[in-house]
C-alpha cells in the first residue's frame, strides 16, 4: 500500500478532473491546494491503516496545510464531492492493494477513514464560518460606531462596502434599550424580522443600548412599531431620514438626543420620532432641536405673515379658546380658525391638537429668544414694525390694539 501512494494520488487527480467539472475550472493554485489535500488524505490513510489511532489527528494531518485555500476555493458541498471521489478511487484499487482475504477489512477501513475525513472537513468549514461571522460582527460594530461619531472618510466607505450594504434608499437610525440577554438567537431573529421590513440593516449593541441602522424601510407606519417590539423596555426613538450611511450620523445624534429626553414625556408613543421630542430636547439643552424649531416653525410663521404668528400666540396664551382669541385680535372666530389651519399648512403642526400645540408654543419661545439675541441689522426695527402692523384682516382697531400691546 505504501508503495502505491504515488499511483493512487495520480489516479485520484485524473478522476477529479474527469468527474468534477468545477474542478477543471479552478485556477492552477486552487487545483494544487485541493490536490495536496487529496494526496495527504491518501498518505494519512496508509499511516492510519498501519497503526490505527484516535481519529482526532485527521483534522490537522489532512487539512492542516490548506484550510484557508480549501474554504475559499470551494463550498462544503464541493469538498464532500471531492472526498467521495477520493474514497471511490481507493475502493476501486482495493483488489490491487491486498489479497482476497484482506480486502473486506481494507474496504471497511476505507469507509471508517472516509467518515472521519468528512467530519474533519465539516469542522474546517464550521471554524471558517465562525471566523467570518466574528469578523463580520466586529466590522459591523465598527461601521455603526463610525456612524454615531459622524465619521466621513474613505475608510468608512470601504467598511460599508465590506459589510455588504447595498441599499440606496434613505437611512433611519432607531435606538432604544437592548434586551436583558441579547444572545446569538436574538440577533438572528432581529435580522430575520428587519430583513422583511427593510432593504438593509446594521445592528449595534453598546452596553444597554440597541442601535439599528435601517435602509429602505418598507411602509414605515407598520414597520417601525413592529421593529420596536424587538427592543427592551423603555422608549424607542427613530431619527430623521438621511440620504446615505455616511450622512446618517445626523439621524443617529437626533435619535440619541430624543432617547435622553424621552423620559420627560411619559405618555410618548413607542416608537416616537426624534422630531416629536423637540420641546423635551430643547429643555434638556439640545441646541440642534432649538435650531430645528426656529428653522422649521418660527421662521416659516414669520415669513407667512397674515397674522399667523400673532394669532397662534394669542390662541395659545388664551387657553386655546377661539372666542377669546377672536376678541383679543378684533377679528371673527372664523378668521381665527382659518389662520390656525394656515399655521398647520405652513408648519405641519396642528395647534388644535394639544401635543402639537405644545411643540408650536416651544417654537415661539425659542424663536423669540433667538431673535432677541441676534444682532440687529440696518432697517430691522422698521421691518419689525411693518410686520406687526401690516396684517390684512385686523382693521384699525386691531392696529391700535397691536400698538398698545407693543407699547406695553
């Protein structure tokens, strides 16, 4: 048997080339690596047959020289096909290797040895998969951390490509508390569910917080509540949409700021948008929320004129009473209703809904403070006087009332 190792190896390589089309399509270096595995398998079988020992050595003896090349060149299914061909060649040569009396024990030894080689191959692929999984998890964590820190570099782009992110749709970051024991089973379930609701997802667990970077969410009104069920107890906040992963840090920062401020709104929905938490974020010292209120609500109200800012202010100050507001402004109640509808059209927030009225009131406060601290430019006083007095629909009495209010 030891004298025929060379001929068995040659016959095996010829049979691989004949029976396995994918083997013929490999590069020369890949064919060489697999041929080395086949030859070492035959040589190791001869050694084992001469002196049977524990099969634990099969893994290092047969696959120790080329585990990386093997897993990169072919799949586990193809590796098993290769083992089957090698075993078949050795079995076919049994009549030439031993006398008739010894052929049955030799065939049995070939089968036992092929079983151990098959298990060893499965072990090689399992270890390679675990290594790739661990590396992918670390790489994913690095990408999530870079997004949270606002990193924008070529390194981040290469990492994004390495994790397999393909979505070109808007990005949303959702944060909340992590479950008590986020084990591998939980992460698999999380990826399975989010995979049906979004095109792509990145998962990050930092201490007690769970971070999801979602790309291309399908039907957000239904997807967000379903995804929020995967988080632990407490608030779940999602940030505004971003154009890409590189720009997703804005969404992440808003979501984390909202998560910090969410405790100030115990009845907040789950999940809740970071924009719905603008008032709480302003009170907690979030300057981004303050600027957003001025930019999205206060300035559009001033630009719209038609008495929207004054009408809204009076309505909020007078306890949300249409009649009291109309008397204060010397206009008809229907005019107040019309202007409040215009406020909703201009800002997207409805003053007739208590929570949204609170957001609007906070916008008025921070907007006035911002205007008071802004440097006065040429003609700013005249412009302000014009804005206060030239509102159609108020009338002379309204102008006089506005003048008295300004004097006070």
